[in-house]
C-alpha cells in the first residue's frame, strides 16, 4: 500500500515538474520572439521653454500638450534620424545648464547662438530667422527707442532680448528687468509694472492679435537673429540633426511648418 502511495506521489511530482518546464519554455520563447521583433526607438530628451508661442507653448483650452513650430520640427527631425523625441518644459535660463549636465540631450526653444552659449554647447545650422520688436501699450506714448528714457522694459532672462535690452540701455536711460517667462512680462506691462517689452517679432504677433491694447515697433539696430538647435559639445547629434534639417528644407517641410504656425500669428 505504501509503495502504491509512493508511486502515486512520484507521478504527481513528475507531472508538476513537467508543467513548470513547459511554462518556462513558453516564457523563454516569448522573450526570444520579443527580441527578434521591432526594436524600441532610442529616446532623446528635448528641453524647451513652453512660453514662446507660436514656437513652443501650451494651449490650455485644448489640453496640456506642448505644441508649436519648434515642437513639430523636432519631431520631424526625430523621424529622420530614427529616434523618439521626448519633450519636456523647463525655464529658458535653465536649458543650457541642463544640457551641460546631461539632464537633456537637445534644446529647441527659439534659441539664438551667441558667443557665451557657443563656448559650452554646439549648435545646428539655422532653421528660422526673425526680427526683434518693442511691444508697448498703445496709450503709453512710446513710439521709438528714445521714448523709453526713464522707463522700465521687460525681457526674458538669459535671452537675446536681454542682451539687446542692455545694448539699448547704453544709448537710452532705460531700466532693463528680467522675467523667467514671457507671459509674466506681458502681465507686468499690462499692470504698469513695466512700460514695454522686447520680444521676437513672431512671438509679439500672437500677443498683438489677441490684445488690442498693445502696439509694437522694430528695434532700430536689428541683431543677426536666427534659431538653431543646441546639443552637448562634441555630440554626434549635431551632424545628424543638420542632415535632417537639410532634407526637411529640401522637401519643403520647414516651409510648411512656417505656413502652419508663423503665418497664423500675422
């Protein structure tokens, strides 16, 4: 009787072991199949400052997604070089330090190369050119740079507009005040904490379109202003991005984005 029970138990144990072996085999096969399938794309972390419509911004009425000219462009670049571009919002003045620290891989944020930036990061070829304007309230009496004497003008911290404001301040007795985000500058101007703002023309058009109390005039001495994509010093992404930008320009894709986003602000 004991022998029969022992044999029965032995059969049950063998059956359980066989089942486990089958399960392991199936698991192994699944993993193998996954390995031979389509590989996941490399993820590139993209930093931007989403307060710069129509280049990068959030339309709160439509959701929380960052949209705009730059965002569409960097996604097309990603498709060209076979990577996934993962965009994250940051303050503009923290973008270059984050790139240097390896927290992000790429910056696209309406950024203009300058001497200081080029010392610490590399830039792609230019993909867009623009002009700079001074935005004021229509009833301010300010119609030219000389009228800024004794006034306060807002600029985005660490931007080309800040540099331009400091240049104007050497000719005109105007105080230049930095703000982290563009909407802060407009809000402070509307509440009379600032008398004006220096903005890129394309960005200014959006505010002029939605606020009939604002007016703008061009900066007298226009700096060379074009946008480029920033990458870490020595990164092989620079050549890949440049090739992608060239192909997109040749295909008319960049022009299509300009028609979609920039003419909308006219």
